[in-house]
């Protein structure tokens, strides 16, 4: 933590107040032998950023800076099994992941929170409302989210067939880093005529994904592929921002955010024309402004 010295122009009361406003990175124990790595920066109303699969909190680099500079307190953490957090063998179902989120909110004594979930992180956002009543949360945002349900079933005929998830799991078990390398190209919409991200940055994101526990990578893929949130949308009763790219090849917009917008009563739905899944980078300026406008509204 940065050391702050009092000066002649600062009263003791002001100095103590400034000390309370200094935030840093830390570990929070959310369950026995499970410690989550948490970044806690800035001052103002708290915004919790929940990362996607199989990334870590570092994916929010461009959003953290923008929100802190605009007077928000930003909390970004690594989900269990990812980044610098503990890598337990179990606990990758959405109930447990959401209990981890609850512990962060309670231990940091946060109120008037906005939850922002990207991709898989949308599941923790919605489950927090259905499982914990949305305690302390006043707004929510779902970005490129998997909500409400990805799996193909008799009453969800446009979903992904179970065989697709099985193929993904087999590829991860065979060559996890090779899978991530190919996944990243689709994630950011890279093709012969379009390269919205530099090769070094793409390799950096691949490295972030490679740090995840292999077990967590597989089990979380099962969780976001097979968990049905359709009956939980009614629990989300706060203003909700929904943003999705209409060229998302990882989490198709028709299957997810367009349906979420029909099921969440008080929402603002914005489609990004031609944007891929990884719009936190490819559309970062637009996303930052839309998030800030929503937070300020």
C-alpha cells in the first residue's frame, strides 16, 4: 500500500480520512482454504467487475482505469480457480461461485453496489439476486453474457447441443493451451480480413487463460454451458444494462442477451453492430462510455 505522509496543510482528520480512502490489492478468504485475489481501487460508489472464462480480473484493465478516473470504487477479483486465486478441486457450480461473491460484498462492507458480469460472469450476477436477494446491489450489467440458457433442450431448441460442450471438453483435456489459442481468435473476431487486436496482446490474453486451473477450466465450462437461469430473471429487479455484440461467435446474441432483455423487466439493451465476444477490448471506448452513462444515470 502506498505510504501517505501528512503535510502542514493537511489536518490530522483529513490525513486519517485519506488513509481510509487508499485501496489496494488483497486476498479475501471466502471459504475454508479458499482465498480470492481482489483488486480494490478508487473512491465512490462500488462497482464489482466479474471476469469471463477462462480469463482473470486483468481482462478489465481498460475499464478499471476509466471508472476509477470517473470517481467510482472498482473491485475486480479472480474467480476461484483462476488468476491468482486459490485453485480448489471443487466449488465451480454457480451456487458456490455466487457465495464467493457474497463474501466479498460482506467482508468489504459494500453498499449501493453495481455488479458487472462478462460472459460467464453474468451467471453470478443473476444467481446473486435469486440466491441472496440482491442484497446491497442497486444496479447490474450483463456484458456479452451467457444468460439465460445456452444448452439445447426440448424447450430451448436453438441452444448449443450437448455434443458441442463435450467436444470442447475433449479439446481442453487434449491440449488446453492449443484450445485457448484457437478460442482467442474467435473470441476477438480475428479472421483473414479483420484483426482488431495485436498479436502480442492476443498472446497476453492467452497467457492469462493458461494460468487457470485445468480442473476449474473444465468445471466452469460445464457450469455456464448447462445452467438454466430462465426462471431466475424475475429476481433481477434493479436497473440492468445489457450489452452484446451481434457478431459474437462464442455466445450468440439471439440465444442469450436478446432473450435476457425480454425476461428482465427494467433493462437497457444495447447491441454493438459487428462486435465479437471480446468487446471489452475491441469496443473498449464505447463500452466504457455506455457503462459510465449507466452508472451515472
